[in-house]
């Protein structure tokens, strides 16, 4: 762990320098940087069975994060958390979450440290937001979350994509369906959005900020079963 921390520190120092030379030196980044900018992922590649990626952002509520973890475990689901790392629930739920992260049943990906609109920041500050979250996940869960990140609010532009790619965050992940539950939302609206969102190849966006989803877990499971959908993590689907 000590050696890993030193490595992350080196990556961080190198990244905050944000030099073209540093970018060119990265094996994940072509020297023809602008031409090679990645495009955001919004859905899964086709597979020979129906599948969707259930992704859950933020983590502002301890109970919401906890119940998602228990739900995934109890129902043999696979899920990706996009971690907003300065939120306490990522520390307070560590003990029950860590084994699922280690087995790969739950994937952790980067959703920044303080949840800013990255398009309003300098490239250096974009990199700090991603790297401090990266270091948190590495230190506490032992995982390197690269290459996947989700920009808060889905706000992204070429400058953000380039700054992130210089760190090895080469795969921005957006979504193709949403539960609309970043804040509290009424049950009927939530279920309407869920019905419209859950389907083959979809990347579905939920939030661990309140208990709206928890109150509808049974209905969400019914949709998965009725539609024959298997849940996969982003890494499952893209093989990285
Ligand atoms: Zn968010």
C-alpha cells in the first residue's frame, strides 16, 4: 500500500504539471492528442444477450449507498458506482462495500472529488478533481478506477476530455436512461422514467442521494426480470 500511494502521488504531481510532454509520455495517450480525443460512452456494445449497466452516482446518503450495496448482494446484480469522493458514505460504508468491489460485482468509477461542473474549471483543476477522487478510491478500496469517469451533471467539453485523458481517464461515461432521482422525485414519475430507461444496451443513471430507488427496488427487479435483462458493470461490458 505504501508503494502504491507513492505511485499515485507521482502520477498526481506529474498530472498537475499538465504539460504536453507529460501527455505524450503516457502510454494511454497518442502523441497526436487532439485527433485522438475520446468520445463519451452513452450505451453498451451489442452482446448476444440483453443487458444493461446500472450506474449509481454521488453517494450523498449513507442509507441509500448501504441499501444499494445490500440490494446488489442479495439479488446477484452487478452495478457501477460513480463516486463523489468527498461524501462521507464512501467511508462509512467501506466495510460492506469493499468485498463486492474486490470481487468485481460492484465497480467504482470516478465522479470527481467535489462535484463541480468541470467545464468551468481550468485543466489543472479538472485534473485535481479527478486525481483526488482517484487517490481516495485507490487508498480505501485498492482499485485503479481508470479509464472510467462521469463528469458531474454530464457537463463535458474537449478541454475536460483532454485534461482527463492526460491522467489515463480516457473513457467518459454518460448515460442513455435516467431515474431522474438526483433529488427527491415522486414515485409515479420515478417508475415512469425507470420503465422508459431500462433496456438492452442502456446505461441507466440513478443516484444514491435519497431512498426513492430503495422504495421501488421490487418494481425495478420486476422490470429486469420481465425484460430478461442481465446487469453488467461498465468494465464487464467494455472488457477493461
Ligand atoms: Zn453527480
